[in-house]
């Protein structure tokens, strides 16, 4: 199969490309990426070396630009398109929502329309559990839970889901939507909780925990998510939505303490700071539909997966240092100044 992946230089996209190339001997992957601050070709340096120009092709482009998208589809003629490309960080969406509207909403619409126009046979839209809103202490999100996004990021992702569903209902275009919980693993941009806290701890700097630290996320190893996406691509029913989760609900403070413990660092580094505005309290996923229809089950235990991930960041300190550019540090500084006023 020829698969065009958007956003393949990001965290999950790069893991997905490696996952497919390593598990299947014939699939060809085309990586269509705009290379925003989060897109890093170094995430695929090994893949480029082994498969570049053969089973792997990189194509620079913006999903919100119809000419770029059409040119790539016409050149590479994929059988399937998987849309990982997005602005993905909630704090950034609070800081400035416009890039989220442009890529996550306009970009998804442009991509859907171009794929429909050219008769692409399969389209997978990568979505998130955040479209469902926030849970109290009990219960889990199912695919029937009404969408109730509460941050600019999740509102933009929910909009993309509605557009994707509309293509299925209006035109019979075979879209599958996947909604996954919080991923962790190698190559995650260090603005996200786990690599961010790792980096702070390495540098013996404060670990800023938002609010009371009791917000809960359901953590899934990125390889388990990649397997879920592969199953949705190859076995999912057209028009269906599938939830994926890791069966690993943990509070943020538990995760932060565990990282410090693995690294042999003191909990004195923890600082409770002002909460994220509109901070969702708890996410938990019921993925029984994906288990039943796709045979999906997470294989990594969180404790072991986290220890391996911390080791990966320790072993790849060069990767982490080069990714932390001036632009990234500028955002972090602006964000901490601005959030005090929110
Ligand atoms: P990321 O921020 O690490 O990577 C995003 C990638 O998309 C980058 O390579 C970037 O260059 C590219 N990109 C951004 N705008 C683009 C555009 N206009 N055109 C082409 N490429 C563009 O994101 P991630 O964490 O890997 O998330 C990937 C997808 O998975 C997103 O759709 C996100 O909403 C979803 N998701 C993420 C998580 C998570 O925990 N990270 C969980 C569930 C769902
Ligand atoms: O749930 C899936 C979503 O998970 C994805 O759709 C998003 O793309 C991804 O970014 C992630 O969103 P979160 O907001 O849950 O991830 P983040 O890593 O930003 O934060 C995880 C939790 O940790 C959240 O409750 C906020 C908290 N946090 C985060 C940072 C960066 C802190 O307490 N301190 C921090 O410095």
C-alpha cells in the first residue's frame, strides 16, 4: 500500500512511519510535512538513511495549501492518507489560537476536499480524547459521548472531526476517525509534560505542576497508538470512530514524582504553579469498540514504558539539546509571563 502521512516529522507521525516501515516489507510511506517548530527531520534520520528514496519519501508542504496538497497527491498517488498534521499543544492554543484554526480546521478541510476530488480510497483523521471535554471522578468517554471541547486546541480538533464526518455522510467518502488519549515515548517535543519535566530535572530546575497536580490523564505508549492507527487504517469500518487508550490513568503529580524517582532526583524540585486556564480535570477512554472490532489492546505497562522513555531521553540528550531552539525558549518565556495574567 502507498500511504501519505501528514505531519510525519512530529512525535506520533514519525513513530508511525518507523512502525509501518519496520513491520511491513512492501508499504511505501510519503511524509507530507510543513516543518513547523514541532516538525523535526532528525526524528526520521534513521528512516531516511535506510529507506529514503525507496519506501520513504519526504515532501515539504502545508495541508492548508490546496496546490501543495494536490501536487503531492498527483505525484505520489497514495492509496490512503492519514492526517496526523496539527498544531498539538494546548498551552500554545491559549496563547494564540489562529495557527490551530488554520492547520487543524482549514487544513483538514483542504486535505479532505483534495483527497475526495482525487478519489483517494481511505482517509484516517487522527483526533484526540480532548474533543469529549472533561470527566468527573467516575466514568469513561465512549464514541457516543457528545463532543464538548473546552480549549481552543480541542475546539479545533472537534471541528476537524465534524468536517471529516460530514465528508462521510454527505459524499460517502470513506473516512475513519481515531481518538486517542495522552501519548508518551521517544521523539516527543519537550513542551509536553513528560519530556518537559525530564529536561527540567536534568538541569536541576523547578518542575512546574499546574494547579493541585490532581488532573488525570490516561497515558498510552506511542507504539500502542501507532498499532491502533494501523488497525483502523486496515480494518476500520468507513465512517466509524474508534477510541484508543492506555488503561493507565495517572494524576500529573504521580507522573512527575515517578520521573524524579526514575532519575534519582529530589521531589524538592517540584513547584505548584498557577493552573492552566480551563484545565480539563480528567480523561479516561473506553476503547472496547476498538478491542472488539479491530483487536486493539495496549501492550505497554505505563511504569515500564515510562522508565524506558526516560532512558531514551537520557541516551538521546543531543537530540533533546538541538531541538530546544531559541524560538522554543522564547515561547516558554512568553507563556509563563502571559499566563500569570490569565
Ligand atoms: P506534533 O506537534 O509533535 O507534530 C505535528 C506535526 O505536524 C509536525 O511535524 C508539524 O511540522 C506538522 N504540521 C503542523 N502543521 C502542519 C501543516 N499545516 N501542514 C503540514 N504539516 C504540519 O504532534 P503530535 O503530538 O505528534 O500529534 C499528532 C496528531 O495526533 C495531532 O493531530 C494530534 O492532535 C493528535 N494526538 C496527539 C496526542 C498526543 O498525546 N500527542 C494524543 C491524541 C491525538
Ligand atoms: O489527551 C490527548 C492530548 O494530550 C493531545 O490531544 C494533545 O495533542 C497533547 O498535547 C496532550 O494534551 P495535554 O494538555 O493533556 O498534554 P500536556 O503534556 O500539555 O499536559 C499534560 C498534563 O500535564 C495536563 O494536565 C497539564 C499538565 N502540565 C503540563 C505541563 C506542560 C503541568 O502540570 N505542567 C506543565 O508544565
